[in-house]
């Protein structure tokens, strides 16, 4: 059995999610001690429990120690069975992170699957639904599977209540070279607001217009959602290229002004646009697992995060793969799976 110290590296929930996915694909059991030992609030949260429960259901697996707050689990995989599944986090915990746990095993299954996921769709410390749909899944689809995602209802922290639907047509994963963005196609910015003053979104868009003054004047929009989908607000900046789309988001929270949120998001987007990298930091995190399961591949990214380096360490425990991070002369990093 593979034993993992959950406090090492970035010390968060990604260790749990990647371990479950890799265990289902390889058939290798694992045990994690010090679960989320690098976080202020250690142990499993509700969204992590739901992710593991989802892995158990699709993979006929068992998990000892599975409860909210648990600091140690032991996971024994079974055989992955495609089909229709419904998973509810029960809080504003991220539906996207639950999807991350089961996506690759179902992409390699022997039949199609349909998932209905309930919980948060636009919340802190997780990629928003728009990122999953327009940044990550198009790259997965280039590798062979056909995955489509549909947002049925927004879900913000702390209320949750969001719903997404995902359909998966599996296929063998093929290696790809993801190093060239291609030509710029479009730039877009949107501020969404629900059950909060629309002035918050207006101010965010006004500030980001100033920060990204070279973006087209008609690139920005404010969208007011139904009140029962809030309260919550998010700013999303999107740079679409021929071969990749980068989405930078900023979530509204108490104590952070709309202007500050906008300037931070604009700074991050400007850093990406000025680099030669294919993937931003969040997309880089997501690409490691499918590329490793494909047996190889490469991409460039702005700067490897601790998340990415920890994911590489977990992958190495389950697969005979080495992930190499190489800084390039222009500053970006080339990531190779060999």
C-alpha cells in the first residue's frame, strides 16, 4: 500500500483528489496520514468527503476513516463502472473539485457517463465552472475523450446550491504538445452579481477597464443573476487564443473592495499575456494528471506552483512517470512528462 504524508508539499485537498483518481486507474490502494496537514483547518472538509464518496461509488472502492474532520484515510479501489451518477456536496464546496476526482477514471472507462453535481460552482480556492468548461476541458478533448459540461445553476459561497451537468465519452488518452498558444482570438471580461448591489460589479468593471486599457471597450459586461442564486459576485477575465483559453477570476469577499479585486485580477491576466506560456498556474495544475496518464506530453506555464509540484510528487508514487520542470530563457517553464 502506498503511504502518503498529507502535510508535505502544498498540504491540501489536491493530494486526496489526485490519489483517489490515480488509485482507481492503477488499482493501487493508498493510505494518507496528516490529511490536509498544510492547512489552517486540517482534516477532511465536506467537499473532500463527497469527492472520496464519488470515487468509491464509480470505482467500487472502500475507504476507512471517511468522515468530516478525519486526518487519516485508507482507500482500496475496485473496478470503475461508467454510468449516471448524482453527487451533492451539501455545502458550497466546489463541484469542480469533485469532478476533478472522478473525471480521469471515467474518461478511461469502457462506457459513457453522465454526472449531475450539486454544490458550489463559483467559490474561493477552486476554479470556477467557466474555467473548467472553456480552459481545461478543451485540452482534455484534444487528448481523445469527449467531455461536455453545462451550468444549470450558479452556486456561490456560502450558500452553494449550484448545479452542473457533465457528459463523458471515454477514449484512450493520447500525448499532446501544448506549448504554442496560437494567435489571439478574443478578450472578454464579465462581472457577475447575485443578491448584492449591482454597483459592486459596475465598480469592478470600471476598475478593470482602467487596468486593461488596451482591451477593446466592448469586451466588458456586467451580468446580474437571479437573487436566489446568491449572494455572491465574481469577476472573470478571459483571453482566448487559437489553442488555449486563459481565465483569471476574482471572487468578492468581505473586506476586499471591488476595485482591489479588479486590479489584482488584471495584474494576473497582464502577467499571463506578457509571458510566452501556454498554461496559467491553474491550468498547469489540471494538465499534469491527464498527461501523466497519457504516458507523456509537455506544456509551458508561467511558473510552477507548489500545487503543481505536489501533484507531480503524488503522480510519481502511482505511475512510472517523471515530471520535469525546466525554466526557459524567456522566463516561462517547460513541463515534460517522461
